[in-house]
């Protein structure tokens, strides 16, 4: 029997086998090529290789190779039938592999939407404001403008009358400005400095109109005060190496010492400091009760003794108590006194010496309180107190009720002692740190 006859005999069972295999397949896995093979089972034997090629060449290759390897046994092709079944069953596998790709929404956690919340919280940083906003908020600016309203109106009215009918700044305008500043309690020495600066500016710029006068005055007065060695205080903070920071408040009667102490305590506490007050004014009736009311209002402790006791002992107990409580600030109230009262001025020295037994460098600040409504009298009080005791800070109060607020410019210019605080009203928040540039800009309506 020739090789061709063997091949024909082997092909007839293969066609029946393929039909039986494909008939056993589920309908969902039978594709168009399978149906085509079903329809071609009755075709001539010569066309079968083409049908097998359409269905896939692998089964035919298995059939041809099996006789050469196993020697023409009929069961051999059935083994290829078993091997072909996994290939058919493997068809759904790609569908199963698509399911994980459908889980694309799982990638959403990588977006970390909650993680964006910290960046959304960053807008809260405006609490930590910029240089001007941090140190001089809109509320403080409004308080300053309102507190200087009377001084501003008086100064503007005088300057407007001075330049009426003038087109340039000449000698007549400068003479009139001299009168304006002196009558506004700026002081003679400071007024001369301001006029000298104006003259130099006019010579430099060749032509300065009266319409530019307010801007010119604002710039020159600001620069004049900036030329002093006294830097503006940044905020109601105390040095880290001076705790508790001891402030002894002095001044004549009626200038607002106790009220200033209460407002200072409020501001220091708002800045995060622990504050203790000492009622060392044991001469004036109800002075300790007044300070105690302020302490209750602000929420800080007050150390006091009976009326008529030694004020130095009150100061000692206040500093010792603050040190024991680990407080940040101690403010000592003292009795009002005139600079020419030798006994009372010596008492200040005694108070300082007694406090130094607790803290060797106490008091860190001797604050002289001046009534701004007294004009040049406040200037004179400052000179006398500075000569009699070691004053190193000034507070000017009651500026909201007077047109003599120009005295602050003269005091800030003439004394090497800085003006640290200004009182602009009766409210508890109406005590501000004196900042020269903001003060002058407000005075000229900037």
C-alpha cells in the first residue's frame, strides 16, 4: 500500500472526528469558521485540506505528524483532541483579564483629594499677615484716623488757609507754615527742622506747587522722625531673656496711668503673655480698687496691700509673685507725683531698689505717661521727669479729645526716649503702639 493510500484512509476518520468535536462545543463558542466546517463535511476529500487550513493549521499538522512519530495508530489523533480542548476553553480567559482593567476607578485614591485640604487650609495664613497688614490692620488704622480727627482737621484747616491763593511755595508760605506748626504744639525746635527740610526740597526740585505741599510735608516729617535712633516697637511682645518683664508706670495725677496700665495688660495678654499687675499707688483713695476692676475686666491677677502701706513692699510682692507664677509681664502702678516733689521722686528710686532684690535688672522699663491734651505742658513734663528719674519709654494719652496731637511729633523728635504707646480713645483696644510713619500718614489723611 502506498503512502498516498495511507493518507486517504487517515483523512476519512479525521473529518468525522472534527465534526464530533465541534458538535460537542457549546453554541456560544462556535464561531463562523466552525459552522463553515460543518457545512463542508460532505465535500470531496481533495477540498478538506483547504477547510482545515481555514479552521487553523494546527490540527492538520498534528494529524500528519502523528503517523510519522507513532506509526499510524488511530487512537493517536484522539490525544490531539484532548490537547485541543484547553485551547477552546482558553477563549474566555481574555474576557476574565479585562475585568481588572475595568477597576480603573481604583486609581482615584492616588488623586488624594483629602490631601489637598492642607493646601486649602493655607488661606488661613492671612492671620499671619504681611508687614503692613500684620502690624497695622484695618481696624487699627480706623482707630488711629478717628483718634487724630480733631488734630487733623485743625492742621488741615490752617495749612489750607496758608496756601490759599498761592501757586508755589515761597517765603510767605514758609512763614505761615512756621506759625501753623508752633500753634499745633509741634514745638519750636522741631518746627525749624521741618522748615529747613522743606526749603532744601524746594531748591532741589526747583518747582513745588502748593498742591504738593501735603505730600511734601508728610514725606519730610516721616523722614525726620525716622532719622532718630529710636526704632518702632514691633508688637506687644517681650524679650525672651527678660521674663518677667517689669514695667514701672510713672506720671503726674490725672494723665491716665491706671487706665493705660489696664489697656496695656489687655494688649499684652492678647499677644499671648501672662500678666500680673501691682497696685503700688497706696496714697490715692480707691486707686487699688480701680486697678482691681481693670484686672477683673482683663482677666489678670492684681497684687495689692492696704491703703497707706509702703508702695515698695507692694512692688516687691508683685515681682516675686510673677516670678513664682512664671509670668511674662509685670506692670507696677505708682502714685501720681510732680517732678519737683523731691520726696516722691526719691520714692521711685526706693521702689526700683527693692524690686532688684527679686530681679537684679528690674525694672526693665520706666514708662512715663503724658496727657496729650495739655500740649506743650506734656512736653515740659517729659523734660522734667527725664531729668529727675531714669525714664526710658513714653506713652501719650487722650489724643482723641484734643487738636494738639502735634505734640507727639515734637516729643518723638526732641527726646532720645521713644514714644512707645499712644492713647486714642476710651475703648480697651484704643491703646496702640506708636509707629511714626503710620501716625504721620494718618495726620495728613494718607
